[in-house]
C-alpha cells in the first residue's frame, strides 16, 4: 500500500471546526441561522478565509461572493480539482448542511499539509454563495450562474424580502469579488454532504455514493370552485375547491408511488382564499412538485397528473389551473468520479450504497459543465433544514476520509502510481 | 271566501322599502354593509322605528337592542304573534337577508291598516339584534339570549375586533333599551327569509314551507405528521399532514352523501403551519362541520368520521385530533304553525315544497320557547352573504302574502270564523 492509502483526516480537528463555526448564527435550540450574505455569513466567511490562508491557500472571490481557496499542485497547467460546498444555512437550519462539505474540504488540505503531500493537480476549496435560497431566490444561484444558467447581472439584481439586492448585500459585507463568475475552470468537483433523507440511516450505511440527482418539476396551481353556504348547499350542488384539491393531493401521491421507489410527489402549500368555518371553500392556490432520477418518469408523472386533474375538474365542475413553472432534468453524475468515490469507500472499508440525491446541490449545477459527483453521510432521522439536524462524528469523519482519498486519486500524487 | 282571503300586500311599497333601506350601508357593488350596532344600523333602526310608529305601532327596545313594534289586537290579554327578522348584514352582504322578513312584517301591518282589519291577538314586529354575528360573536345572540341560552350580562360584555363591548355599542347608537331580554312573551313567531340555498330556484318553487332546521356539529381539528424534505423523503416514509387531511375531507364528503340528501358536511378552513413548496406538510389545523335535520343522523355522522379518522391516522402514522366544539340539535318547527303556512301558501296558489333550513335563524332559537316556523323564498343561484345576493320582486311579494295570511290565521280576525 502506498502512504496515501493509510492517510486519515484529523477527526477531532474537523469536529472542532464544525462546532467552532456553528457559533456564527447559533440558535437557542442548537441550530444555526446564517442567511447568505448577512452579518453571520460575513463572520464565517472571514473565519474561513483566515483558516484557508493559514493552510497555505490563496483565496479568490468572484462577483457573486463565491470563495475559491487555491492550493498549488505540481502541475499548475492543469485545472484544479474543486472540493467544497456552502456555509450559508436556512433560517432555522443545522450545523451540518453544506458546512460539513466545506470544512471537510479544508480538513483534507490540512491533512495533506501535515503529511507533506503535494498533488499533481492543484486543489481548490469552494464556498458557494447562497445555496439555500432562503434570503434570495433562486437557491444555488452562484453555482447555477457559474454553469451559465443565469447572468451575473441578473442574479446581482435579485432582492431579498427587505428589497436589498444581492449586489448591495455583497458590498455590505465586502464580498463582491473582482473575478468574473465562471472564469475559474476546474478539472471536476466533489461535494461531501449530509444525505438530508432517511435511507442511509435506515439501511445502516456509512457512505452514500451519489450517482444521480433527481429531476424536478414545479407547478403552481389554482382551483376555482364556488364559495357557498356550508349549511344550505346540498352535496350534489357543491363546487368545493378543497375537496377537489384533496383528490389532486391523493393523485400526486398515487402517481409517485406508482413510479416508485425513487419518484416522489408533494403538494407543499395550499391556501384557501377567505376561509370560513361555515363556507364551502371556493378558491384556493397550491404548489406541487414531482421529482425522479429519470426524465422519462418525469414525463409520465407530468402526463399522469394532467389526466387526473382534467378528470377531477370535469367531474366536480371546478376549474384547476396547473402551470409548470420549472423543470430541471435529472443529474447523471460523472461516471469516472462516481466510480472513484466508490473505490475509495470500498478501500476504506465503509458500508455504502449507491444513492440518488433527492435535494438539489451545487454539484448538480456544476455537473453540467465539469465532471462532478457527491458523497453522502447519514443524518439523524433524515432531518435537515431544521435545528434538530444532526450527524455523528464517526460518519462525518468517514465522509471526509472518502473525500480525501477521492481527491487524492483524482488529483494524483507526485511519485505515486495513479 | 271571507274578505281576508283576498287580501294582498302592497307589492311596490314593500319593494320600495327594501331599496330605500338598502341605502343605509350601500356598497359600490350593489350590496349592503350594515354591521350590527354600527352607524348604518342606527340609521336603519331609526328609519324602522319611524315607519312602525307611522303604522300605528308602539316601539319598545330591550337590553340587547332588539326592537319590538306592537300593534294592538282586540284581545289584549293574549300574547302577540311575532313576525320579523333582522336588519343587520354581513360585511359584504345583500339587500334581502333578514331585511325582507323585517320589512315584510311592517308591510303586513300596513296592509292590515289599509284594510281596516283588527286581529284578535295583538301583533308584534321584531328586529332582532346581531343575527349575523360578523361584528360580535355569537350569531343570533339576541334571540338566543331571549331563549335563555346566554345571560344578558354575558352578551353585553362580548367585544368586537376593536375591543368595543356590545353594551358600549348599544349605548353609542342609543339602542340599549330598558326592557329585560325575554320579558316580552309571544304566542308564537313567524319569520320570512330568503332560502340562502339553491333548492327552490332549482325546483321552480315560489315558497319553502320550513318544517325543520338542521342540527349542527362543529369540530376543530389538528393533524400532526412530520415536516420533511420533499425531495429526499421516500413516499413510504412520509407522514404527510395534507395527504391525511385530504382523506379526511373526502371521508366527510362521503359520509354526508351516504346520509343524504339533507345531510351536509364541510371542511371550511385548513391551514398548513409554515408551508413551503419543497417541504412535506407536517402540521395543519382545520375546521369541520356536519349538519342534518335528524339528531340520529348527526350521531351516525359523528361516529362515522371518528372511525374514518382513526383508520386514516393509524395507516398514515399521523395524529389527528378532532374536538367537537359545538353541537346544536335539529329544530323541529311547530307543527301547527308549519301547517298554517302550508295552508296559506296553497290557498294563495303558490308552488311550494317543505324544506329544511340549512342555515341558523332567530326563529330556530325562538322555537325552543314558543311555537315558531319560517317561510322561505328563492334567491338567485342560492347566493347570500354576498353583494350578489338577489331575489325577484314577485317572490318577495309572494313571501309577504304568505306571511300576511299566516299571521291573519294565527292571530284571528274579529268577526271572521277561525
């Protein structure tokens, strides 16, 4: 075995960093509130910049505030292997979502420093701006702009609930960088993240080797029935918008199960207009989504719900408007990167499974313009975006070790056989 | 035929009064906003008092502002026959709900005056305070207090959204009377009202002879599932509160249809706690009601939904709390009064049907302490509590004529055979 096979990250140091940075925006219930580009985000960014510089990296910032910490490699003509995630959180978020992947990337660099290892290809830790999307829409805006989905000017003009633009928020914390978004090229990107779902825990696996990211269709819906007196309107004469929605909700559920196990469908929001205890709901709005790792399945789900909705609206004499507002095709992560993660995991002896990412991640956006893949570790009860979000030190360590060995393999070590 | 059989009310005069009083609180869309005990209610009350006095009545006011306009009869030892309804409206109400019954009662008196008819039993027009319940809860508070359901002091202390008590509101418009609530006894009460439902119009009937008032059960519900990520939580592991509610809504509908045609069931309000497009609804609150003219059917509906809810909550691993917050037994209107209305309708040659009142009315409260019954006339598309509320002059006239002849029969005319 070569010396790099035995290498392990410094588990207490990573765990310490996770808890150290959790102070920036700590909530009373043990979570983190660190909205992108706010004062707590500035605190963690400053901490991160200092830590990266202490680890020998040079930190660059692009025009959307994304931070790139470069560690030189033997062959500076090669584009770096990127590793990282994001440091912003949901309004009542946890200590691990995004943070684990970013701080594990830092820990990988420190481990290489301690071992005196120089990689062939340079490495670059990335902290992507606004992954969460809680303060500014859309989520993952910096990586999407990097991948060419939006222009920098468009995204800089997006406003938060108080009317503050991204540009103004960047300037306020001093993180509007000079570097054009997308200019810095990578040889690929690897992101470690908590699963945010229950599968690894349920199956007692330490590592998820993420080979797919679900495609998503988002819909906005409006149901127009007729609001009338709950006491005087006989059942057969009703045009009850809530009863119609109930059938839509169950149709969404039925379709997702039909195309399971990986397809999911959800009605997340439903608002009755002018609700009253003794009035039949006449008007309501709702949002709906389907996700699947297969584009063909997304088509079937889309067709299925259209059919169900027309049947429901005709039978109930209500109108149901269903507008598709967004469709994102499934992500098929780079096969070589995925295999490399699997190989590293197997060599390290961790129990693992291939897994589909149900949530969106920066790596999904990046996969469109470079080879990318992800490593998942379990989180307690599958809970994230919640102050209860939790992960074990052992699992975080394992994930960081897989990240280390994946990066070593991808970047190559001077003198070691590839 | 005796001279009273031919008697008809003055249709243009009644129609004129309806449109005259609609000016007090007129809305731009042709409706009326006349919240109980507000300035517009004072205007219509003053108008009504003057009109009743001009018609030879003496007007008394009780401690909750209910107005009693007494027309003497031949035998003043007998308690009067009451006739009337209410002059307050919903915030965006119409010109007919309550108003038709009150102004038709005035028209009946004027018609008797014009014909020089003295009844054996005195007559008393009543304008009940706060039937609508929009400004102060509960609805129908004055007739309920009259019938002994509440104390006057309790109701006088109820507050509107601005914190103003009923007592203060009464004083402000000068309608807190001296007369104790419930002191004035009646031989019975007849109330003319628009149907507020679609049946008469659908069946082309002019008159509804109301023999029953639906009983009501109101429930408050809470569903506790688990809010989790819409992308990462597989369908079988979800605890989706909205999907559970959907089954509850359809169970309510199914039960009401099963015990139809007169039973109805409605989920009127449903609020997801912290809704988000990509979060499975974890918690929601809702309200639910059943109505039926049969107490036994109410029991079956109650039992049926309990059973459905336990099945749904067990299968979906969510908790559903369903708390019965109110039960009002069905109203069985006085058989003699109902028969008298039917007989008058038949003699006048109007198409009619027996009908159940789906809405609550002051007459339902009064039926507990005196013989009472109601006359319905159609309203356009069954719409009420809406500025679009409408009724034809012909139907309003027909209803007032039925009221006239019913009252003549119940009160007796000096010299005519009973």
